[in-house]
């Protein structure tokens, strides 16, 4: 009996110490209700939340507002403009289903994050720079579009990287887990549908042509030196470096020169059901 | 003076005028040292990105900021740093408001990023001509020539590619995680 009282006393002391070190007890997480389709014509506005910030990242509510420094857990309303500096990045949770990682020297606007009936509608505009996007499927239809100065990209639940600069224009790279024709890239003249880790850019919009040139003309741009490969910060990834493929080459080298480029596959009736989202 | 001579004079003036570099009305470099905070720097990058042609002062400041060098509070200090780093020759002058030439910018980028180039550039060193060729080849420049002017958005693309090169590629990859 004496031992039991001692244990209870210790537990109480530990709990008291925890509550004093953290200041106030953490609020209980509320169970978020699952998103259900709204009646036709009804809309619901979502927000974006800052998940991670590194370096100089600023945002403003609209074009007339003043720039403010962003911090983790800041809430951004639709219409926000975000800019990142050199060696900086920010990760945003946009609405209920999308995550965006905005890379260095990028200017992004998020004018719309709404649920319109049974569709989650998100619009992102990228003036220049680079960002990774993951739009997950959550049971509702997804209408996620990214606009660049030369193209518009529409996705229906997938992950990809998009970048735009004045020299190389728009470039899109999917990930191997993407479903068939998950990304639709609309250029001024062409329309391309991307599956899996297909690439598309202003020069070669069609993924098959893009893959052909990427395979036969190995660019020596952004040369990956042995020192870079040995750098522990540089990890081979599935996606690699988009602009010139050297990151992918580095990943291939590290993985024993196994090329990870797949030709685009036209959809067929025998196509197995997509299994991209785990 | 007959009409033929007048025509020759006008033609000569036009040719001389066409060969001289354009001078811009203003630059976006923060002249006020008190505005050297991160908001001022980001405003500077935003302003540069919108320029149709970048002047020497802005290009110099952009390069100094990009490569973590002190931009200084005067044009003379910035130019002295550029000379010291080998971006421009001692006898070269950079008029602050004149449009920046791609040549010296490419040379500066090659020096700071350690781009060695091909055989000629390795033998002769980072000359403007070969630096531009090298950066064109890498796709960092849009098939430019050393005497061309560079727009702000092109300069941003060039510096972005240089940053990727020195940092070993793109940063964290969210999309790769399935």
C-alpha cells in the first residue's frame, strides 16, 4: 500500500513538472470531421498553414499589403502572395489535401482554396521559381491548377515538381507513383498528359519526345562532381534535379546506373487501377 | 553642304548611337544603407526581376548578394570588390546606370561557382567570351553573346542555376515522397 502511494505521488510530480516546463498543457486535438460534399452552389473557403520555414520567407495578404515575415503555424488566407529569398524554402499545407514546398527565389500567389460542391478547388500562380506539390485524394474531386507565365497545369491527385524561369521556361516532373495521365500540362500551343515520372517542358511538351532527348543527349549541365556525391546532404532521390537531369544522373550513379526514366504509357482498358496514394 | 553629305553625317551618327550602350534612368539598389534589412533585399530582388534590362549597379549588387559578399554602400566599393574578385579587369569601368553586359556577369558567375568550362577556357582562364559560351552550353543563359544586355528575369534564372550548382542541386524534395 505504501509503494502504491509512492508511485501515485511520483506520477503526480512528473505530470506537474511537465505542465510547468511547457507553460500550459497542450490542447486536446479535435477530431476533424471528414469532408463531405456540399450542396450544389455552396462553397467553403479554406486556408493555408505554414508548416516549415527556412531562410527568408515573406508573405502579404494582397498586392497592396505590406510584406511580413512568415513563421511556422502562420495562417494564410486565399489571395496571399509568398516570396522566398536565396537559400530559403517554405512548406505550406494548402487546404485539406495539398502540400506545397516553395523553393528558393520563388514568387507564388494562392488566389483560391475552396470546396465547391463536391470539388476541392485550388489555384496557384507561380511568377517564377520552383516548387514541389502534392495534392492528395481525400474522397472528393480535386481541381488543382498551377499557372506559370507560359503554361497551366491541372492535376487530379498526384505529386510533381514545377519550375519556371526566363531561360528554360516551364518544366514539370512527376514522381514514379503518379497515376496514368494524372497531370495535364497546357502550353500556349500544346497539351501534354503526364503519367508517373514523365517530364514536360516548353521545348519538348510531349513526355515521350522529352524522354527521347533526355536519354540520347545527356546534358552536362550542373555537373555533379564526386565531392558533391560524397556530401551527406546530397541524397539520391527519385526525382533528382529537374532543370537538367544531373540530379537524376547522380541518383542513377548512386543506384548502380539504373535509369529511372520510363516512357509514357498510353492508357488502355487493361490498365490496373491506380495505386499511387498510400 | 549638299544633301549627300547630310545623309552620310546622319548615317554616321546613327551607327555611333546604335553602338553605344543604353543608359537607364534609375537603378533599384538601395542607396540608403538603413534599408539593408531582409525586406529591402527582397524588394530589390523583386524590382530586379521586373526590369527589362539590368544596369551595372543592380547587376553588381545582385551578384554580390548572391555570392555572400558585402555589397558596400557605394558604387566605388562594389566595383573595387568586383576587380578584386577578378570579375572585371582593372582598366574596365562600369558606369552605374549603363545596361550591364552579359560578358562580365557570366565571367563573374563562372569565377564564383567554380565553373571551369572547356579546353579553351581552362587554358586561357575565364574570359568573358568563353564564360558566356560555357553558360549558354549549360543552359543557364539563353544563347546570348557577351555584349548583350540581360533582363532581370534572365539574371534571376542565371543566379538560380548558379545557386543550384553550388548547393549540389534542388533542395528538399516533397514530391518524391509517395
